[in-house]
């Protein structure tokens, strides 16, 4: 059941009615039942044991860790203990808690790695055996990838680490914790929620608020517009160009630009739909996009794009590496033999590259995503480590860095870096992506818009220019959203004008949207992760 289908809207309407009919104290149970039903209706009934196992292991281990810490505090409260005795007690209980942490990590991360990487490993094992004895004995047909596994694994593992690090206490009710893991608006594609945020949202008294319901509906409409009118229309052109064929540089360039807007409107459109649906029930999901195409640097871009994933890797991978014993020992040794600047560079480059290689592997297996991770690791390292040199060059060249043209240049440059990253993965192989870059640079043919060649890739002239105009609408709305809340401004208007805008949006989606069989749109790109 796709969230852009009529069946999802019917499902949402039924859940909405049951949710507000029930007493407030039982509404979280309605959400739990609805989330399980949604997971089953999405064709994932066979995957329920996976998410149930992950949730149970994390919850049981978090409870055990929490009780160990409580027992530690009781022992430490005994009078007359000297410093050595207190240290021994802390070390003893820390070891016990770490064993529970490692047990949960082995189970949860192990399931994630087996389901996501086995097929890739088997391919190379078969290549090796083919060379050695001419046979391919291994098969990965038994491997299934549970729906939303990357998202619920990261959410639950993040919760466990926070309990282990004593950032907040453990959840005593497994049913409430399972609701946090399987909550239907975020189970398939995120956001990767934190328990101290989403978990507490789901514990609030979820009462009806007409203004909030209207806000949620408006956000859903904007998400549907992004997905059905823009993303699915652009995907037709991009898929037709990235078919492995030989095209002109101008066609490849248009496809690369369309691809960047497609992935953004596809993913952010999904987030708007599910965030709006969640807002209808009184639950606020974490923000996942903040107009990333207005970023002036690559690090800023990744603070605005897929924000919950970036935040997760920053808190649970990057920071732990920077303060790890390995990094402390390495920098200590480097200080004895190397200049201070090199030591600072070393302290940046290792955590950044490890984090971005893992981020690439999270998105997918194979050389394409490994190169993608190395690409962004390199860009962010250069941007961070050589910031003083860039500033010095600007000063020597007397570049005015506080004017519109400079800010525009930086935004275009950052957007170009994102397009370059997409060319490593979207065409299907690094080799084909590099061939596209070469063709754009060496075989550019700008007359494709004049002779009509551009209309031979799935979109006729009407749909091609509708896609371009829709991107213009996206840009204009995003500019306004940078300055104020459009929904709040709209709520201040007269009812005729306000509902006129809403009906206009509905008709625009119905008339210009791209639909599949049975009034059901295509799946979302990030569901595969």
C-alpha cells in the first residue's frame, strides 16, 4: 500500500475516525494497532518477526542496562566507601552494561548486515569460485530485506546507546516502545526518530485540534504535489535517458538536473505526506529537510538534507570516533613527529571518511555507493580542513563575500556538487556516470530544445515544460518558506481565499499528477534503503 494511493487515504480516514472516537487514554493503542495493520497491508506481514525481534532485544537489553545502573547507584550510596571501591563498582557495572549493549548490537546490526549485504557478498564469492572451479555454488535467494529495516534499526539502536550513555532512562512498557519502532508514518522511509522526541510525543494526551488537522492536511497536499506532479514526472525523463544508451551532452545535463530535483521532491514529498498525516493525530515528527538547495557549502547541505540520518551518524558514529581511545592515541603520537596543522587535519579526515563510507554503505552496497561516500568525505574534508586557505585566497583576490552574486555562486556550486554525487549512483554504475560527465563536457548540443529532440524521452512538450514550471513553483514556495510559515499566513486569511487555495492545490494534483495502474503512483526511491 503506497502512501500516494487511494487505499492509504481510506486507511488514514478510518484510523482518524477510530482514533478520535476512542477515549484519550487508549489512543496510543489505536496508533499501535494501525501501525501493525499498515505494515501488514504494505505487504510486509512476513517481516513482522524481524521488527518484533529487533524491538524486543533492544527493549530487554535497555531495561537490563537501566536496572544495572540503578543497582550501581544503590551500591555507591553505601556510606564509608573509599574512592577505589567506588571506582571498582563503576567498572564492574559498566562491564555488565557493555555486555548487554554488545549483545543487542550484534543481533540488530547483524540482522541488518546479513539482509543488506549477503547478496552482494555472494556475487563475489561466486565470481571467485567460477574462476577456481567453473561453478557457482552459492545462492542468496533465501535472503529477504525487511521493509524499513534501516530506519527502525537505526532508531532503536540509537535509543539503546542513549540509555547506555545515560542520556535518558529506559522505557518500562514494551508496547509503547514497539509503537515507537513501528509507528506507521515513519516506518518505511523515516525520519530516523529519537526516542526522547518521538517516544515522548506518543505519550502525550493526543486530543483533537481542528487547526492542527488542517495544517496536517495542507502539508500532505504539498507532499502529494512534490511527489505526483514533480518527482514522478521527472522520473519518466530521467529513466529514459539513463537507459544505458548514447545521448548528447545537453540531454544528459538536463537528465542530471532533473534527477537532482526528482530525488529531492520524491524524498521530501514523502516526508511532507507522513509528517502531515502524523500531525493530524497530534504527533510531531522530526524535520528531515530544510531547503537543502539553498545551501552554500557541502557541509551545510548535509545539515539540511536527510537531517535525521546526518544527526544519527554525527551523534553515534562521528563523535564517538573523535573521542575514542584510538583517535586520542593516534593524535598523541602524531603531535610528537608532525606539525600541528597535520595533526588537526588527521583529527578531521579519519572520522569524516569513516562516517561517510558508512553512510554510503547505508544507502546501498557496491562500488557506486562506496565511491559516493568517498566523494562526500573528500568534499567535506576539503571544505573543513582548508577553510583558512580559502578565506586567504578570497582576501588576496579581493572577492566581496557579502554580496548576492557571491552567495548565488556558492549555492550553484553546492548544487553542482550534489548533482556530481548523484552521477555516481543514479546512472547505475560509476563507469556510466563518468561517461555521462565526459559527454556533457565534450559533446554538448544545446539545440535539443530547438529541434525537439528533448521531447523524445517520455515527456512530450506539454509535460516537459510542466515539469520545468513545477520546479519553478517549488523554488518560489521554498523561498517563501525560508522567510515565514505559509500555513500560518494562510490561516490568517479569509475562509474563501484560504479554502480556494486548498481546492486549487487539490485540483492541480488531480489534473497534473502522474498515476500508475489503479490510481496508484510509483514507489518512493528511499524505500529501497
